[in-house]
C-alpha cells in the first residue's frame, strides 16, 4: 500500500527530528546553522529507515529485528558528523533512543490490533448494507469499500504511530531532564551502568518478537490471538521497561551528586583538622600579643616619665605607643578568633569604603570553629556584594540570645539581581558558591537553620543555633 509507505517515511522523518533534538541536549553543535542540520539529519535518517524496511519486507517476523543494526550505525555516524564527539555519551544516547523506539512498538501494535478488530465488523456491516441499499455491481462496491478500508487502516496506523512518537518524546524528555550532570566525564564503569538497562530492553524486545508470532498450518498467528491478555500486558511491560532506563539515569545522577558531596565532606573534614590546629596556634599568639602589648605599654610609660622634656624622644615614644595600640583589637567578642575575624573584616571594609558596624559576642559553649565558618562565609559574601554598590555601602553584624537560641544577623546592601537559590555569580561554580551551604551545614549541626530576607536591595542573613544541643555536643 503506497499510503503506508508515505506514512512510514513521515514517521521516519519525525524520528529523525526527535533523535537530533535528543542528541543536542547532550553534545555541542559542530555547525552554526541548526535548521539545516536538522533537515539533513532527518532526511538521511528517514532514507535509511525506509530503505532497510523495504529490504527486510520479505524476511520473517523473527528476522526483522536486524533492522536496528543499520539504525544504530546511522545514528552513530550522524552524531559524529553533527556534534562534538563524546564516545561514552554517544553510546548511551543511541542505545537509549533505539531501545525506547523499539520497545514502544509493543504499545502501538496492540493498540492498532484493538482498533482494527473493532473496525472489522463495522466495515463488514457497512459493506452488507451498501449491497442491500444500492443494487450496483459487486465490483464497484468492492472497489469503493477497498478505498474506505485503506483510508481507515491509514488513519488507525497514523494514530498508533502518533501515540508511539508522543510517548517516545516524553520518555526522551524525562531522560534529558534528569541527566543534569552533562559536564561529567563518563568513565567505563559509568557507561556500563547506563548502557546495560538499554541493552537489556533491546534483548527483551527481541525475545517478545520471537514469541509474538507463531505459524500453524502455514498461517501466521499473533500472540494477541492466542493470549488476549497480552494486549494489555505488553504495553504495561513496555512502559515499565522505559521506566527502568529512566530510573537508571536518575540513580546514576544521584550517585554522582553523592560522590561529589562525599568528596566535599572529606575535604571539609581534613580542612577542619587543620583549622582547629591553626586556631590553637592563633589563640597562643593572641595571648602572647596581649601580654607583649601590656608590657610594652608599661615600658613606654616608664621611659616617657624619664625623658620628659626631650621633644624628639617624646615624639619617638608617642609613635611607638601608637604602634603598640595597633595590636589592640577594637572588637571584643569574648574569643580571640572571632576578634581576629571581625578585625580583618573591618580593615577590608575600610579599604573598600564600606561602613562596618559590629555588635557581636561569641558564646563560650559553641565550637569557635563552627562560629568562625559562619562569620567568615557570611562576611565574605557581604563584602563581595557591597563592593559592587555605587552608593553608600554598609555591613552590620550582631548577635543575641533568645532563651536557648543563639542568633547571628548579617545585613548588607547590594546592587540586586541575585542568582536563583542565591547561587554564586562567579564563573567557577565548582570552587565557589559554597558559602551559604557551609553556613547552613554548621547551623544544622546545632539543630538550627538559616533565614534569608531580601528587600529594597538589602540582604539580611539570620543564622540560628540551639544552645542546649551545643552543650551536649561539647561534652561528647
């Protein structure tokens, strides 16, 4: 039937367009003109499909499975021509596309069988009534009914193919949507993890094909005629198999994310050990500086009393006194580490002409390492945001207790235009953008959390920590 050949060509063109749009979600284009690429890809793909289909027309239903091998080959060739190569992903995209398209035949085929089985008695009834109502020649009636029947078959098959293509588009869209880590370089084991479900689906498809047909007394019978329940079971099995491929992609992406989080956690743990050691050294240095400042201040006062009247020596000693005073931090938070953090932030803010107000006290029952992480990340983000402001800039930080809850508030102005989910605006997303995550991680360690409010280009971060939990944590 000529019209069915046209339908197959149209479906093949649609399959070519879908396969191109699916591939471009994973690979960069080689050519600028996307429209021409789609047209050439689709035509080549359709010609291959129609040609191979015609060559396999005279094969038995058992042997027609070989049509997928030229299909796989042409998809590989087209991907290498039109997209930047990535062998591992190429194998996955081809395997997932072919597996989905082939197994979906067992949704379209039962559907067409059901519709045609409904149409057959209707067509017979129409034929009998036409013979009774219009006493024309039998050949004329048969000719007209043949046209009606061919049109009906064309419409039924077109509907079934449309259903098959629609489900294929949805299936590929779900895969592409959940394949979020496209920049991740697939290793050999990763490729096997993704490809095995696709290969499994293809072999199940081959097995079903071998059992879907039987020959008795020289006549071919479909499995639907022998086992009517398969009309419902085969579409369900096909959808479940597609779900297996989709689930493998989702699981793979979750494993990648877990692996990255695990590496970050190990990095933070190693860094935590180093920071704790540095904190101890800084505390010792801070105590030594305080003692040295106190002793030098007393020595300068004693020497000043002895040389009073000598202008040059008095000026010299005043200079020494001013230098010693620089060793005294203006922020008294109750902990030397947080004193240093606020002192350094104040110096950086002054250099960038940012007004810095601090009313912060560090509780003794919290790990200063965790508090320093919160302060460093929050103040670093605030300075970075304020540096881009053209008008008056300010940063304020304060802390307070409400019962057993300890709050840290950091407020600053900014130019606006925050990224979604407050992600980093820096180019290297892997190295930056962890500030708020680190703050939240430290707050959740004390059964707390963070709250962010943005209004009129004012960014306000509130961190809550639970005091009683920190007491229990400190005793462990």
